C-alpha cells in the first residue's frame, strides 16, 4: 500500500525502489512471519529538528500524534531527554558513537568523524542483525556505512560533489522527471512556511515512510533486523502537504514564549529568511508553527503505517521501537530560530520506547524524569540484543530505567555548543531535569532556570539565587577541568573568545583519514 492507502502495482513498487533501493522492490503483500532468532527486531525511528514538547503524550494538547502517543502509552516516555550538542552533525556523532561531546570530539557543527571506536550500526551487525538505514544519516561522505549493510539516503540539499545525488532525489526524478523536487521554494533553514506544492506522494516524508514500510513488509532474512528510519523533517522547510496544513490552520497552537532576558534577540540578525534571531511577530510565529506541526503529524502518520505493517506480519511483539530526534527547533521562542541553543525548545528532544512482550519486565505507560541523552541509544539497543553494555561508551541502557533500576544513574547531563551563527552563541550547560545552568563562554555570563517552576525558561535566577548558581558553577568547573586551561584556570571558568569546533578526541574527517592512509 502507498501512504494514501492505494495498493500499488509491482511496476510502481519497482519504481519506488529506484536509486539504491533494489532490495525493497517487491510491493508490500501479506506474508507469514519468518522464523527469527531469539533476539528482538529493532526499529529505530528519528526525526530531524523535532522539539521534545511536540508529542501529545508529553502534554501538548495542540499537536496531533496518535501513533507516538500509542508508543508512549505502551512503553515509556522520558520527559527529560536531551541532546548534548544541539545541531545535526555533533548530535549524530553522539548517537553513532555512544559518547559524550568531549569524548567523540565534536563540540559544534562540523563533519561527523570518519570512524569511532564503536559505532552503532557495526555493533548491531556484530550482534547478529541485518542493518539498514533509511533517510537522513548526515555523514561525510554521505555513502559512508559505519557498519550498515546498506543505506538508502535522503540528504536534503546536501551535495558534496557532482558525483552524489541522494536516493530520494533519484527516485523523485524517476517518478517526475520534469518537476523540480524543490518547487515549494523554501530554504532549508528558512523561518517561513507554506504547503507543499507538489503531489503528496513525492514529499520526502512520504518517500521515507514508503521505503520503510516496503522493507518491513518484505523482509525475509533469518536474522533479526536493525532498521533506522531517519526523517528529514520537521526540520525546515516547513512544507507539509495541504491536508496537514489545513489540519492546523484553525487549530489553537501555542505561541512563542519569551523571557525578559531575551530582549536582546528581538532585533533581526539579518534580512535573510534563514536568520537566527528576531521578533517576527505572532502571526509569523503561528504560520511557521502551522508548517512545523503539519510535518510533525505527517511523520506520525508514517509511524502509524510502520506499526500497522509490524502488526500485519505478527512482529509487533518481537520488535523494540525507539523514537527520538537529533535536536529541537526554537520556532520563535525567546526570539530565536533554528537550533544550537541550550534552551528547552532546542536542546530537549523526544525519547520514547516500546518493548516487545517478554523483553522487559516493566510497567507500560511510564513517564520517567531521569536525565537521558542520545549517547544512551547504543547501550539500549545492545542491552535489548543481549550483547551487554560496553564499559568504553558513555551511555547506559534506557531499559534499566524502565525496569526501575535507577541506582547509579547519572545525576545530571552535560550540554554544549561551540560558536555558531554569532560569537555570543557559544556555551556550556548542565541540567538534572529540574535545574539548568548555562555558562555563556564568550562573555562569561551565566543563566540559571528552575524548569519545574518555570518550564518555559522565562526567569533567569542566576542573580536571584546565588547559592544554587554557585552549586552548579562548581559542578561545571569540575566537569570542564579535565579539558585544561582553555576551559578552567586557577579554579575558575575561563572566558573563551575563541571556540573549539573539534576537541582532541575527534578522530578526524574522512579526508584526513585518506591522507593518512587509514581508509585503504
């Protein structure tokens, strides 16, 4: 079936599988469940730039996400999940490596390293899984596999050479050779929004959902699968199909929240449509969020199709499902746009798990507050695979928390981002889910928020509550001391006018590895 519910022909199915998807060429059809090993399948779903509060089960009554709500209802929602470095590539480095920012070496937006000591797809392959990645990987080169048997890519507008075209784009031109896949006309970091101008079936979200459903409907190998489905939305462009735009056009959507401390961000950072700060007015915020929320629900619909396919094959209770994101999206909160900030709309992400019967002895429908992060994903999947959690990664299994094994869980998380957009956007932060301490390294300024009393971060308590600020400052000093005098000197945090993109633990780019003869 396609995403519209129409049964596709075998010829159409072959066309859907163009550009690297030949293994998925058969049209979805009823099949009996294949005999699998004793291990659970793993369905890992992520979305790009997806705010943690854009899940109905998280308490947002405006957003429509029935299928994510179901996964939360039948599993666990982690309400204090974060991304330690909230932009695409460093977040994905943490996801790939199971390491914290300092240990994987990406402290800002750059290129994911060519090879880490452990890499999630390879670890799952070593554990006996067939591994496939669909959608946005955001690696460099894009065709890097990092242990996947295969990837079928949607890399949006990313083009590194004339030799690369994403599989989505190739498929698009096989379907609509005379059309422009970018016809809606919005940039990939623009604040504006509008409905998708082409037929819905050509949208990247539909393609990603179709490709995933085709795989699930036709998988017939004996080993369990590890399937990563990575949507390139709701990251801008905010371009949902018309029916999702209309779904939110008259709906009550939350407006932007703005703290008094954010007044400095009210002036526009530029006249470009991809600015990073500026008070654009409530109507623009609403328009942007109609587009953003529309793509959120579009993605949720594709997740529902995957759940249906698993049920049809009798595999839902043999499949662990995890949904998360690389980072959030400010969409006008505090007059900020895009990501890379320590604030909740940028740094907090969804983290939802549903386990199959018999894998975990735990209560379903839990909402847990322990601070969790992308580094925990690898450990969770290895735990589910019975492979054990390695001592040389920084993450731990989320299934332990689901089982109630909370002793020894980290008391707080570290977050950071090197300079991006402007010199003042350069910071380190710590949070335990209640308190958040932010050190703005360029000027040595501090912020402190009580997230329980003030979840929108409207009131900076750094001068109002000096004792709490000092407690968190001391923690930050301890956390950064291992990095040397560039970060801490004479027991004090250092004002850092210069920002590090890569730390000493960064393994280098693919180009670096080629020059050193490490890739042959």
